[in-house]
C-alpha cells in the first residue's frame, strides 16, 4: 500500500529515521500494528512550508517486530 505524510522538515525527518511505523489498531484485535516503510520519496513544497513523504507500507508480522 502506498501512503503519504505531510509535515514540517523536522516531522518528516523523524518518520524517515525509523524503519518501522507503529499505528494504534483501535478496531483491530491487536492494540498496535507495525508497518515497514520502504521505497521512500521526499518532496519539498515549492513554497518551503510543507514536506511530503511518500512510501510503500507493508504490515510486519508479530515475530518480525521484536
């Protein structure tokens, strides 16, 4: 699945520094789901206020998260 995040340069840098992304699974049997980001592309807004990160996202199974 392809996802996009928008944020400041600092916020996008924090996302890029981590190989995994944790998401709260409110309507899922597991309280937290882990996803691996790959094929990451970062584009700057032409006006310099927002940065866009797009990446492929794949769910990580339980034993791979540890």
